[in-house]
C-alpha cells in the first residue's frame, strides 16, 4: 500500500512539474539568448508589413488599415492587384508594388481568409513527406501556389527589372498562409536567377510575417541569407508542427488543439524531432519581437532578437491567451514600427554606429556560415532520393531543381581534417 502511495505521489509530482513548466513558458524564452537586431537590418520590416496590409484593402485611396505615411503604399506605384476571382483558386490575393523610394519591386501576398474555401484547398493539399524539393521537404500545396504565381507573374517581374533597372531588389512578402508561398517563391527565384536578368542573390529578399512551417530544417538554414521570418511574441503558427489543415480545420477548438499538440511534442525527444527530415519549420533567419515578460502584466516597449537557430527552432507551443492575437498583421506592423523607432533612438547616441554598420554585413554572413556548420555537425537530414527530387521539381516548376543541393553546399563550405571531422573552409562567402 505504501509503495503504491509513493508511486502515486511521484506521478502527481511529475505531472504537476510538467504542467507548471508548460503553463509558465512564455514566447520570450525562445529567443532569450539571441543577440538584438540592429535598426539597419530591421528597417525594411515595418515597411513590408505596410505593403502586405495593402492587399487586405478594398480601396487603396481610402484605406482602413493604413499605417503611417512613412509605410503607406502609394496607389500610383501599384503595378497590379489580383483578387480572389482572378487567382483561379490557386492562391490568395496579392499585389505587385514598385517602391521607388527604396528601389524595390515587391510581390506581397495576404494571409488565410477563413471564409474562402480556396485557401483551405491550398492547405489541405499536403501530406507528411509528400513533396521533395531542392534537397529537402516542403509543403506541397504551398509549393504549387508559389509555382503557379511565378508562372503567372514571372514575366511581369522581369519586365519591371528591365524597365526600372537591375539595381532594384526583388522582395517577396507574405503573411500567414502567404508567407509560406513567398518563401518557396524565393527559393525558386534564387535558383533561377538567370531568368531574372542574373541579378545578384543579395538583391532577392523574402519577409515571411507570422510564418507558416513550410520547409524542412536543412532548407530553412540554407536560405537564411535571403529569407527572413518575423514573429511576434507568442504567435502559435510558427511553433505548431501539426499539419496546417488540422489547425485551421479546428480553428474554433484551437486552444484544445494547441494543448494536445503541446503535450505530444513535450513527450517527444528533441533529437527525434531533429532527425525527422520531413518535419517542417518556419523558414530562414528569425526576427522575434518580444514585448511581454513572465509575471508582468501588459505590453512593454518591444525589443527584437535575431538568430539563425538550428536546435530549438520555435519548437515549444506557448499556452497563452495572446497566441492568436499575436498572429494578426495589424499588431505585428504596429509593434515592429515601435521597435524600429526605439532602435533608431538608441543608435543616435552611439558614436560608433557607422563602424557597426560596416561590420554588421560581415557578421550576418558569418552567422549564416556558423548555422550551416552546426546543421552539418548535427547531421541535419535531407531528402535522400535526389533522382526522385529532380523529377518532382521538374514536374511542378517546369525546370530542374536549383543549381545547389544540400550535399553540394556541404562540399563547398566544408573540408575534412585529419581526424575525419568537418571543418569550415576559410575565405568562403555564401552567395
């Protein structure tokens, strides 16, 4: 009897400890050891959020969600707006915008519309490990939407580059569902730069706002130099490995779904998660906007942390009443703007700001190389059937897979030392 009571006490204590740790886990913990972002690198994000908001507007001349003038879309610079009726149920609405002030050609895509069945069809078109692409796995439906959109608008983008000059950058941006499409479009474009006037890779950028998990870990790290994910505090979507169709199919029971997902993933070993090549992740470099702290009420002045994480890449569900509100593009735009203003104010008093700007570009490249090295050292898996991958990509994109696969990248960046361990090559720049 005493043994049974003791065992029961141990089980109760373990469950209580787990419940306490999970219920007190906040979004700020995901990035607590990351370095702060600088105003220069974060500067485009509020502007891009403003462009995405324009896709939600019905009348750009009388906007309902317009940000301040500094980030407001100018209707005369909008090249094309595509509505639900024009997308043929292949993708969400989007617009193409030429930001002449910053020399950017922006393709912005809106997020999920809960009353449109066409958006759900994009989400439902996927199974775990269904789509191999560029040496990894991606969401099948999002890849089809990205391919369709590039086939439709590729010529428009090329003509704009020819007309405005190849010193303009190509920017792909999206919110929620649109973020996954934008990220996969970026990968296709980066691997086919010859079709876009051979513009440098550095002039292609993606900003995935409140991103969906859309690509395997090796791809998320590989393209971290061109894809940037923006996450506000406790946002549920970048942390939820549950297939997207389950999330939005159970949107009215989302708290219950998140709780059971949290329980399942807590009991699953981190190494097992890392070893699954089919597991999808939020893409690229992460910018985490933090504005709430443990046991402190209300919002605080936001700060932005950034990194290219390999392990612990937003793996923990946050059981928070803000998990859904932090997903809203309006909140993200406002908090990103506040954070940028604070960063600029702090930078004004720094006499070494110019020197920091010069060195920041080099440090970003170095961070990318370190993340790639860590991914290789942890033996992050990738798609193991390159022949099947090539045929899959050829059938979806009309061209063979990108010119660099994971094995080629590893061979380019690393050499084996005398003990057989991988060592990063010196003087190699990731292009």
